[in-house]
């Protein structure tokens, strides 16, 4: 009964307990559909995101909440929130205000738009930079 409610119901039942309180969040740019980053949310970060409209995450390295853009100025305005079938993964469709979301920088010293700026070449077994 619970599984059917979880998978087919209209009630939000995010499964924070499944992975120690965290749910992965894929962040995709509205319009281009480019995947920008993968982050994690807990219940508090999710509520803050819903309340403010700004993508807020749980930093697994710093062990604290962070709203993307507070330091860099590169904010993510959440347009839509999609929840997967098991309610244990989330997709934020966002509008990016600023240069990019990645903490790394390109050769010009500008934040990369996406954290997915390299592609694995299965022939050479090397990473290829997609932008720079």
C-alpha cells in the first residue's frame, strides 16, 4: 500500500531516510536543458528552496546548508521541481543568474557554466574538455 502511494500518489513523500537524510538533486537549466550540477538536499534545504525559490543544498564537504550564489553571485532560480518515481531523487529546472555553477574556473578565470565540463573518451580513456 505504501509503495503504491509513494509511486502513484499525489502526496509528496520524499525519502530522506533512505540515504542518511540526503536526496540527490540534478540541476538542469531551463531552456537549454543542459545539466549543470548534482547536489544534495535534506529536509531543511528542500523547504528553504521551496520557500525562497532559490536552489539550496546540503554541502556534504562543509556539513552545512548553502544557497547557490550567496558567495559567487551565480544564483539558481528554481522554475520547476520534479520528483522521481521512488521519491528519492529530485530534478530542479532552473534559470541561472550569473556565469555558471561550477566552483572550478576556465582558462579565462570565469566560473564554468556546468560541473559537467569534461567527457570521457572510451577510445583514448582520457577526459576531453568540452569548454575552455
